[in-house]
C-alpha cells in the first residue's frame, strides 16, 4: 500500500514543476475547478451529485487513504447526516443552515459511537466491525418509522428558498443550487487541506506508515485513530446533509452497505491517499454510471468488473497514477 | 410471564440452534479461508446466494433436493477454485486489503449475473416432501426440516474435523495456517493448498445457502445480510478459529431467536449489541489477527 499512498508533503522538497504547484495550492485548485465545473457538464444535477459524493469520498479518504484503515461502514455516517438534516427540517421546522449543522453534528456523533467500538479492533477486523455496526444503524433507522419514515424513506424536505443576510435565494434553480452546495464543499476542501497540513495531519500519516514508531514517539495511536474517524464523520455527515437538501428525500438505501461500498470504489478509483483523488473518482464514477445506464440496466455488473480490474491492475487509481507519472 | 412456558422457550432455543447452524456453516468457510489465506472473503455471501440459486435451478430441471445436497457444494466449490486461481492468486503479498476489495467487487458481479439470469424478485423454495411436517422432540412439535438442518450441519462439521485432524492433507492445512513459510520450505506446494482451502470454504458456503433456501426463500440480496451477521459471529468467536466459529454461530442464532420471542422488534439489532458487548469486554479477542 505504501507506494500508492505517498505522502503529499514528501515530493515537495524533491520535485518541482506542476506537481509542487498543485500541492501548494491544492484547495484553491479544487475550488477553481468546482466553480467552472457545471459550465462543462451536460446536466447540472449530475454535477451536484459529483460534488456531494466527492465530499463523501473526501471524508472517507481521510480514514482509508491517510490513516490506513479500511472502513466498510461509512454509509452510517453519510446516512445519519442526511437523516438528521431531514428530520430537523421535516419534524422540527429548523431553518436550512441549522439543519445542515444538525447533519454535520450527526455525522460526528455517529462516527464517535462507531469509532469507540471499532477502534478497539485491529487490522482486518476494522472493516468487518464497521460494516456490522453500520448494518445495525440501518435496522435502527428502518424501525424508527415515526421519525425516519422507515421503508418509504423520509419525505418532504422542501427547501425552496434560502435566506442569507437578507437575500432570498431561489434553491430550485439548478445552477444556484449547485453554487450553494459548492460553497460548502469548497469550504470542506479548505478545512481538509488545513487538517492534512497541520502537525496532527502528520501524526495521522505517521500512524499509517508505522504504528509502533508513532507509539514510541509518544503519540496516542488509539486516540489519533478515533479523532480521525470522528473528523471523517463530520465531512461525511455534511455530505449527507447536502444530499438530503438536494434530493428533498432521504431513502433508506442511503444506509445500506452498498452506499459504504460505493465510497470505497470511488476512493480507490480516484486514488486513495491523494488530495484530488476523491473528486476525480466521484466525477469519473458518476459520469460513467450516467453513460452506461443509458444502454443497460445492469450497471452493477459493469461497476463490479471495473472495480475488480482496478484492484488487479490499477491499485493507485487515476490520480495516483498521474502523480507517479508526474514524479518521473 | 403467562404463556411463556418452559416448553415454548425450549422450542425457541431449538429454532435458534437451527438458525445458528446456518451461521456456523457460513462462518466456518469464512474462518477457514481467513485462517489459511488471510483473505476476508467479501464474496462469501454471494457464493452462499449462488448456492441457493443453483439448487433452485437443479430442481426446476427435474432434480431433487438430495441431488442438490451433493451437486451444489461441488459446483460452488469448483467455481471457488476458479475464482482463487484467476482473481485472488495475483494479489498475494500485496496487502491484506486488496483481496477483500476484489472479492467485494466480485460480489457485485455475481449478484448482478444472478439478477440477469433469474430476475430481481425472489422465489419461494419448497421444503422437500420427506422433510415436511413436525416431530415431537419431547418439549413440543418442532419442524422436521430445521432438525435436518442441525443434523446436516453436524455431519459437515464432523467431516471437516476428521479431514483436518485425521488426514495428512488436513495436517498440511493446519501447518500452513500456522507458518506457510516453513511448510513451503518443507517442499509442499502451498499455493495448491490455498486453492483447495478456498474451494472447500466456498463449497460449504454454497451448501449453507442451499440449506437456508427452504427456510427463507431465495433472493439475489440474501448474501449481503448474512455476511454482516457472519462478521458478528467471527468477531465474537475469533477469526480463523473453527471451534470459535461453531460456538459463536450457535450463540448468535440463539440470541436472535430468543430476542424475537421476547422483543421481536429488537431481533435484528440484538446480535450487533452482542458484538458491541464482546468488543467492550474483551477487545483483545478480536485483535489477534495477523497484521
């Protein structure tokens, strides 16, 4: 795994050129691309999906790519964010910004609950325990019909206009909706860039590279893992909340383990442990899904086959491979 | 507690054992493959599901349940051999996550292929005529088929135990699980052993799917649900331990069965609560996995 999850900071000293520039201004580049992105996309709705899943994958990648733990339970974090945002609007009539905050907090809290249990396990058990716990969350939300709508999903999350500093913005217009959601996603990318550049970010990667050495250097490995998992939950909860606003419904399938698998695929396709990988992966994955769905309903067959091919021949992902080329 | 007689609880206990027997078979294959190959087979649920569908197909072309009991494990085992040889073997030595991810992708392909061949909706699966009805087991009448499931599981376990403990090939498997390097130095073709272990594990998964089919019907998604539950079994019992898988599988079956008697709405959640308790009380039990 080491060759695919090269540290972002390491090449800064050794190579120049486009790679160094891209690394230094990584969050600004993402922001610029996101801002012009809908102008080149055929459907704005697809562009919004790419934004949301890109954010979801960004949060997942913090745990998978940078911390080195494979979680198969991120659907619980994404789904809890979506449900809490939806419940805040439908049942409590909260304004949109408070609902988004509720979703973010939901992601953090669920990550704390799952993390406290799952962090106790090591190695391969982590994937199994996170998957089992997220399945448990699925059943809990499924049965809380009064709050979540159960099998039918949570309906009626209607946010038509957004009030901001006295301005009344039309949230129905797809282009405006895109830029409202983009504002949150760009902010999240800046926060992520800041976290990774911080001393704590270095500790996260140190734990991945050599747990024993990190422990010997005086870092609390367990606490680092838990904190990273909780932070990841915040990003995924925010993505879920935006998804709830965008779809105006939260389907129960959002908590299904296939939603966890989806983000694993996106992160691996884009390039795990790279800053741009999640967004690239989300864009390629969703555009491909859009194209393939036109001529076959058996999209999952194609997804599975592509994923198998990725694992066998292409483990560094799209962006990871580009980085490897760039360094040469 | 009027109405909850001793007999009812005893019957429910037996129902739990029958359910647990399916978990045991499923988890044993998972555990055997992990113990030897250190591969977490995320496609194990898909092999289980395909086992049930192969049984359905064989019966639809005129076969009977007894033929299926032999043919399904052989067919699924052969399929497992091919999967190991072609897809998993190139990944050895490339980190423990890769085979897991690959088998996860494979499960998508298998589920979708079954959807293409049999459609998205499920089918009922008839209990073979001889095994219909119920028998008196002392505390009340118990469905004969569930008794058969418990018996068939016991036979498979006994056969597996004899194979692992009493044959020379079983000795090689046990040695290989402990130290594949030394076994290789001693002149054993370890990759062939791994191939066969994967075949055996998947064959048992297919067998479990066939046994479960008359209890719950067949549907393409049946593998995903049991996979998450089997992870609970392996966390409770310890991965790579056959005895642990048997005890934990039965325990999980009984816990599900008992909670569905006392608090039906909590039946699905109860086993995850069980796992949470094990993780809190004995975290070290589930951290013995090789890194």
